[in-house]
C-alpha cells in the first residue's frame, strides 16, 4: 500500500480496533495461475503478542483450496471514508490550485493462513462471531437456537481459516498534508454535512 509518512498509523491497538469495528475484510490470495478475493467476516485477537485473524467460508468457494498451510495472504479492512471537496479549503479562495480527494482509514494485514476443518473449532468460531454481532439486540440470536442437526449440517458446509499476522499496516488519510486553515475548513465542512465520525478523525489526526 502506498504510504506517505504523514498518513501512517503505527499503533497496532488502533488498527485492531478498526478491524473490530469494521470486521468485513477482503481476503486476497494467489496461486500459480490464479488470484482470488472474497469479503469475509473476521474475528481479531492477540495471542502472545501476535495478531490472529479467524474467519470461515463456504466449501463451495474455491479460494480455500489454494490456501494451504503457511500460504501467504492479504486481508484489507476499510474503515470510515468521505469525499473531500476542495470548496472546503482556504486555498481555493487564495490561489485556486486545489483538487478533490478522499479521506479514509484502512488496515492491511499480511500473514500466513491455514485451514481449519474441525467441527468443534468451527462451532466455537461461528458462535463467537454470532455472539459479538448479536450482543446489542434486545433478544440476541444464538447458534443453539437452531436445531442441532441443522447446525451440524451447516458446519460441514464451511471451512475455517486461521491467519497468523506478520505485518499490520494502517493508513489514516485525514487531511494531515493540508495547511491548518485547510484542515479547519475540512473539519467544518464535514461537521456541517453531518459526517461526525470523519470530522472527529480529522480533528484528532490533523491536530486542530
């Protein structure tokens, strides 16, 4: 990923927080004659200081067949993003040499993957993923709510993927490369447009 120094986010806790908040990652893998990418819901954890990503996919999805033990993969997680109009820049009225851009937060995880097909571990993973995303519902649905035979059949139709992450790369492009006046203009414009999440990130990362 192209990474100008002023956009780099080095804090792995911050990057893992983005993955937790935006868990649908794009899993990218390659074989000798193919390149595949699939969106999958991930769980992120830290074991002995090493970041792990866990997910699952349908057995009918051919991507898992060329993810052998130790295969290198890339997973991309997209956080908040917003179009930035040059109309918000002070520089527009000063010299007009401005163009539109896009602000965004993104994490890329590179590591080695292995396949998990055991039903017990898959059930644990699916249960954990479900519990996390059902937690705020008035009546959370649980895997045990479905008939046992049905759950067992569904588990036979998926494979688990466990990724040991070697490198986490974070890019928080939040107008840090603009002048203070332009950054304040972006913050004000986002606030006026009701984009509170991006406005707050611009405030934090642009130090205004």
